[in-house]
């Protein structure tokens, strides 16, 4: 039945579905997963790096985490080339706002403006939806720390804990069980790594397969975005009992 209605994004099926948008969401289900958790003193983002071949040169920069502005960061799941276009759009919008009003752009306003762009690609002929989902982590003076999730349809919502990408349903149900209000940033890191270790397809959890980023306030009151280096991430995995310590070479 769907074959007659999935040739264009602008055609509704008799059941009221937009198949091309649903297919875009399906593409994200095959991508490396990402988890975001809102804590009382920051936001934690953890992403799974899909290592497709051992011959692949590992990137020195982050693959799943992007800094949009000093106070906003995003984790990505889906087609990375699509993500790069949207991340650049978001960065330009954030800088234009700062240039015009001399203050950082409110997090939700930034998310909404990006989702307006995504929505446009589901409504006009000759375009395909962006095959990418985002987790936005940020802080502003209006609402403090915030976590938003958006999908290819242009919908977005605020979350306390959210998962996108492969096995996101299983991750979401685990977060629902274990998340509690007033969680600290360190506990949020532990929870995110624990959930990712149980939902990842690979058996062993190592720092090469993960990325961890945090948005928090420094003691001086400035918003800080920090990516955890691989050696510190390895120590965290050992500390939380999610991997075996590396054997000492004599």
C-alpha cells in the first residue's frame, strides 16, 4: 500500500502518514546511538562511535559531538553529511543573534529555528528530509540547563533523559527506570555509560568507541563545554566497572 504514496515527501497516505519522513527516521535507527541526560549541575552527552574498519584512521576531532556556541552543544545520530549542514546553519544563527542583541541566543529559540529548517524539507517538492536526529544540551539565563531532542520531521521536545540512534527504545526504557530528579553530573555520566554499555552492539566498551561531552557552569559562572579525553574516559569506564583495566606491560 505504501509504495503508491512514498515517492514524494509531500504526499500523505490515506492513513495520514508521510512515508519519506518515516524512512528518514528509520535511517537514524541504524546509526551509532547517543544519549543525553539532564542533571542539576549540567548536561551530559554520550555518543557511540561506529568503528567500521580497523584500517580507518581515527579522527582527532569529535565525531558525534559538536559545539554550536559557547553555551550550546549537540550530539548527532544519522547521516553525518546532513548533520554538518544543519550544524553550520545553527552556528550562523547563534552568531547572528549574538551580533544583533549582544547576548547568547536562548537555547530553545536556537533549537526551534533549526527545526523550522528541517520542517521545510518535509513540505516542499523536490527535497528530501535531513536524515539526522539531534540532542541539544545548553544553558541560558531563562531556564538554566536544558536538553532537547529533534528528529527529521522538525519536531522537538525538552527531555530529562533521551536516547537517539540504534537501540534507542531499549536505552529509553532503561533511562526511564534509572533516572531520578536531582541527579548529579557524575551520576549522570555513570548512568549514560551504563545504559550505552548495555545497548551497544559491540561486546566490549572502550574509549575508542565512545565520546563523552558535558555542558556545565564553571566556578566563575561561565558556561563551559568540555569533551572528555580518551585516557580520562578509560579511567571512568574502569571506575564504574564497565570495562577491565588494561594489563600492565612489564
